[in-house]
C-alpha cells in the first residue's frame, strides 16, 4: 500500500501483541471511523485533496467492513487482526522510534460578512479553477491584492494572524455578530512551499522550544506588528504558501470539519498523513508520549488516515486531529513529539514489495 516514495524507509512486521495498549483501545470506535472512510473508498467519490489510490486489497477489506452496520469491541478488534498486519515504519539504520507527530484543530473565531474596524482581514475564496491560474503569486503578493479580481472575500476576521492560523489548520468555524455560524473548508492553495514560522522563532531563539504554542505564536506576531514591513507581518510572509477556503455544506454542530478525504473528522481518531504515500482510509497505530495534550500523557490508539497537509511529508509523519475550539487548540498546539508510527497493511498484500 505505501508507494515508491516511502521505500527508503524500513517497514518491519510486528504482531498485534507487540502493540502496547492495543488490547485496551476502543476498537468499535475506531471501526466506526474506518467504516466512514470505507464508504468513500467503495463509492469512489472525489476527495478534497487527491491522495494515492487505495490498493485492491484495501478496497476489498472496505467491502467487508460495510457488511455489518455496527459491531462491538471484540468483533471490531478481531476484524482488524484478521484483515491487517502491523508494520513499524523506521528510517534506515535507526532502530529508535521514528514517527513525528503534531496536532491540529478547528478554530472557532468571531467574524463578519463585511469589513469593519473590528474585522479587517479577509478569508479569500479560490480564484476559480486553480489549475487554470498556476503559478499563483506568493503570500505577500496575494495580501497586496495581486489576485483581487478572482479571489473574493468570504468573511472578515480580526486580523491577519487569525487568517494565517486558520490557513495552517485548514478549517474553521466563524461566529457572526447575528449569532449565525459559518464553517470554512479547504478550497486549494497557491502552490508555494509551506514554511513553519513557529520553527523559525524557535531556531532564532525568539521563543524557547518548550514554550512554543499557538498562543505564544499569536502573541509574538501581534506584539511585533502586522502592517507591511513590521516584524510580525514579515514573519508570516516567510511562509509563502497561501490557502483558500469555501463555505462548507451544512454540518451538524457536533460534527467535525471536513478533511482532505471529504469526510467529517473525528477527534483523536482522524489522522492527517502524507497523501503521496498513504491512501485515505489506511489504519495507523499511534503510540506517542505527549504530556500536556492528554490527561494520561500518552496516546495509544488506532487512528484512520482521513486528512493531509502541506507540512505532513514523509512515511512516519502525521498530524493528530484534536477537535474544535480553544481547548482543543491548546492541546493540539502542545504536540511536537516523536513516537511509534505503525501502519496496518492488508493481509492479502502479503509483504511489502
């Protein structure tokens, strides 16, 4: 199932008994999320962000997964153990845990349908079919109005740092002054490379690594100015990537945002992966020590590949979806940790080729 892009990494076969905490996970919960991915796999509906195609073996497993409407924990565990084999992903000549995990969430912010002194920064729509416009300008040029004739404001937010962080997360809910709520969904990007401005601040010692968080990043940018030429604005422009949005279809208030696979995401079950390596729907076991993000300090659970991101590159790189709102954001922003990345491959595929 992994592609040629991942062949320089090692895929070491394991037994399910080797997975610490696997027996204690809620396999029925993971199975329900897997089933939702399987519906799209079987129907072949297009995703928001195209990924590698699922293998015939994964498609067949999905057919079998959709036969029962719901099953209990024991039956769900037996299903995964019967149809998959776990493989630990490691770089060559490195036996240490090689997975690297970050967290993301759906921001909930205030906004307006028209600009004002309180809401002066626009979220932009894509300028028509993106393929017809490449190459698009970089962030600085777009903010200066380079594609104003095509990319129209959808909603206005407090400032550009609010827009920037929503672009990094890939989705958001916007509360309007009349009480209504809009949901934004990813609609494409300008094609320029993603640069982590948080990493820049760590490397330049502006913020210590153990103090870095979304709140710290926002505070630094706002303290250093967002007008053209000011340090905060120039920092954001070092990330030349620019993300466009559209209004999401009506979703229930408790439903998660729409991820790259075109599905509503589930907190601590949906995972963003490298879409050039893994197909949507791939089950992945995550075992990572992430103190500060979870009460137990350790995440050991089966997650399903349902999203992707510009910064999520490599066979053992993943972004964990934590949910919606400020609390989820605080937990997600605390995650920059190594751990075990274990992909479940269909038994029918035999071994990696």
